[in-house]
């Protein structure tokens, strides 16, 4: 049975400095840099760790890739239920990622 604890009980919240940057972020701003992409990775890691906990995986011992594969599979099921084109959204996300990486390279 999946656990129903909140992330803060298990230390899965981002570090305070990331929370401060999140609080200061304004939609429409373009702070594309290496630091911004590290922030994006941290934002993604927190829910990935939480998902691993909820599903009984040991994030460290089972490897993050295992949690990622399981989460992606579950997201595909969710997309089926919500009638969202998972592959289409993944293509859009890949485009965003490539643009962010490209802008990071141009900034350095």
C-alpha cells in the first residue's frame, strides 16, 4: 500500500536557497543559465525521491534510474486516464530541455 506522508516529514523539500529563488521567480522572466538548470534538476529530484519513498524504493540503493523508470511508467498510466498524449508532451518537454541547454552553452 502506498504511503501517504507529506514530503516535509521525510526531508524531500528543496534546500532553503532554492526555495528563496523559487519564491523570487516571476513568470515570463528568462534566467537561463547553468545555475538555473541545476535548480531545475533539484526541482525534479525532490519529487523523484518522494515517489521512490511512496512506492517503497530505496532511492540510494535501488538507483535513481529505477525510480525514474517507474515514475515515467506511472505517468503514462495517468496520461491514459487524463487523455493526455504522453509522447507528444515528452516531445515538447524535450524541446524545452534542448533550448535550456543551448541557452546555457551560449551564456558560458
